[in-house]
C-alpha cells in the first residue's frame, strides 16, 4: 500500500530507546495513532512502552514496512541504511526526527547547539547562564531529557537543545532563535554515508536560524549564516570588535570580547584549551539571547565541567589521573592531549567508527610516555602512532590502569581519552569512565 494514499494514517516509531519512548509519550498526548518497531527481539524499553501505551502494536526483529503508515519517526541511532527506512523512502513515506516534532510544537524560542565535540558542555553552560540571569530554561535533546519530554513541563522562557548529526539529518524545519555549531571533525562514519553528508547534517543547524554562533576556524560556517540577523564568532585568537576570543595581556591569557578582557583563563573552573573555546561559544550564544555578562562569567568561574569530560580523579605517587571518557572520537582525544602539560600515558581504544588516528598520533608526538590500548581498534591506533612509541595492550580497564600506572613517572599524567566509542566493551562512555575511576581508586 502506498503511504501517500488517503488511507495512510498511522505513525511508525522506529527504535524503543529513550528517544523512542519520549516519542510514544508525545504521540499519546497528541492522541495520534501509532505502532512501534525495534530490530531487537528484547528491546530495553518494551516494558516502559506498555506503561505508556498499553497493548501497543509492536513489531520486533526483522519486519517489512506495514501498510497504512503516514509517517516514520526514527530514533537517532537508526541509520538511514536500515532496510525499513530505505523501503519507506521508496514508498515516499515521510521520515522525521523527534526534533522535527519538537520544532513544530514548541511554544517558546530555543537555542540549538551542535558540533562534533563540546556540545553537551556548551548546552549545559547556556542553561546555567540562563538560570544565573533569572531566566527560566529547560535543556535536553541529545543530552539528558529527550526534547519531546521537555514539552511536558510548564513552558519556559527558553529551551536549550543539544542536537546530534543524526537528529539534524532528519529535521526538515528548525527555526532556532540561536544556532551554535562548535566544530566539525570526522565522526560517525559508521552512520553517515560519507564525510560530506556528515558535514551537511551539522551545517543544517543554521538553515532557518535567526541568529548564529560560528567558529572562526571553520571557513564554511560563515557561508551558511548569511541569512541570519546576527552572527557572532569565537576562536582561540584575539577577537575583533564584538567577537569573542583569547587575548594575551602581560603574559596572562584572558577570555575576551573585542578589546574587553572578561576573565582570566586561570579563573575558568573548567580544565583545558578546548573548554576555553566552549566557554567562548557559550558567551557568544548568551549575548545573542540577551544574558548579562556578569551572570555568564559567574557560571564560568563556578562550573567544573560535566562528568567524564577532563575530570581530575586522583593524584597517586606524583601522577595525575584524568578521566575524559567522553572523548569518543579522534578530534576530542586530540583536544584532551593538547590540554595536558608534560608527558602522559594515554589509555585509548574501543570502536573507532571509521575514524583516522593520524591526527592523534601527531598530537602525541613529543608528549607520549606510553600508550595503553584496549578494545576493537587497539591495533589500528597502534599502527598510526609514530615508530618507536611504547605501546601496551590490556584486556579491560582495570588492567589498562594498572599498566598505565607502571609506565608513568613522576609528574606524568595518565589520561583516559579513548578516541573511540565504548560499546564494544561497555554499556556507554559513562560506564567506561566509571570503570576508569574505580580502577584508579583501587590503586590506592
């Protein structure tokens, strides 16, 4: 049956994870007719679905596209190459994301934040900056509460959404009050057809935006924001008037707006050069929203960063142990390495998602005491490292930390920055970071 006919009436929700359940709740509130699909025979959300939608029609395992489907709402983890979605496109069935439904239903303006790295931190910073300035705000999307669940709360003055490339890829209309693209590096090539598609998905955040924040190091970004009413840039260089960057004053570095010195980088609670850039992006977005500078700087002085993102764990035997399990791609791991002074022992590895580890090898040149590698792509990372680099292998995180401790010397840093996804060995990057923390604590 062709879904374009008048008899097509149901929504098909594909994927029963956290996003799929939020879609179910939204459709239930909207009194829509829906059925559900998951390729897993025992998906983790099946019991919760029965509570949300008793006696729901559910397809599990391998399934053909049913008749009477007017629209598919796909969870982010479901690739476009999935046979069910490929069949839907052939039959001209609309395939959208939960963010598309959010954008159609939201009654308050929203900030959309995306990027290969840093988007969770910037989303959280903007949220706290709103709170500090007395604005009511709700944050979610790819971070924390799914976007559609935010609509269950009283309407705030502002929504702040973290958006993945997967969500943006399937979103048709996204009229953000402010769109923020932090950076674009090779990632998720196991989901996207190629790097070009991935980049297009990221730049999608700007298309209907009223105002935009761009990274000055991204030569493409400005082309995608010519229609925006206001555009503010950020970068690691000294900024022009009304832009954000880093200035050197008498040998000290400051976050700055034009010539105005805002806060010393030493007074920013978050660690690392990449977090200084995250702070600048949040300041630029806050200015476009109309937040007070004093409130925003207060947040930067107090917010220590999110868990598993360059978090100090312990100092044992004159060696620092830092958990950056959220460094799930090469660019994030490079940023982590660049933020460390002195020599380091790197714990890395996992599922590389098709990434190229050459940039990681370059960042480690002259800084690497040893690499302790784990997971599926351990040997690929080893092959990319410079000849002569010390490489050790470990079967699990506890062994990796013990090996790293044996390699480290006084004043070194043991850094967990995997440059890979975690699912080959762990439930998620949080579980990986927890395993690192537990293993470090066991050293004492």
